[in-house]
C-alpha cells in the first residue's frame, strides 16, 4: 500500500469512527477506474466501492490525482446516506441500525 493509499484509508476510518460507526460496518473494494468517468490521467484513477454492511448501502467514489473520495464519503456520511451510527443507537438503547 502506497503512502497516499495508507493516508486515505486512515482518513476514511477516522471519518466514520468520529461519528460513531464501527470498522466492521464498512467494506472497501478498490479497482481501476473506468477511464471515461475519472478525471485522472489514464491508468492513475481508481474506484472505491464502499459497502455499509448493516444497511447494504453501496456507493462508488472516484479516487486518484485531483480526486478526494474520502471528502465525498464524509459529506454523504454527514448527510445521513449511511444511516445513524450504531454506537449512538446503542448508547440510546434503541434497536439495530437502519438507513
């Protein structure tokens, strides 16, 4: 894993744990980006597919030079796309998380 990829992963984890989600609630799948969808030079872009294991919400973000998939994820996380954080629900005594 390159330095940039390690930084992105650490920042991604910081974003969701900061608001009360657990690591096991998200799965990442990284693959080369479709050249037509990425602003990155050929061969440098990639897609990050984020799956919320509790709600089965799947969202694809574009990564690479001039892209900030973690910032887009954080915006959608804050907007509620991934539902309410499970740790918040557990503290309040409410049942399992839903979107």
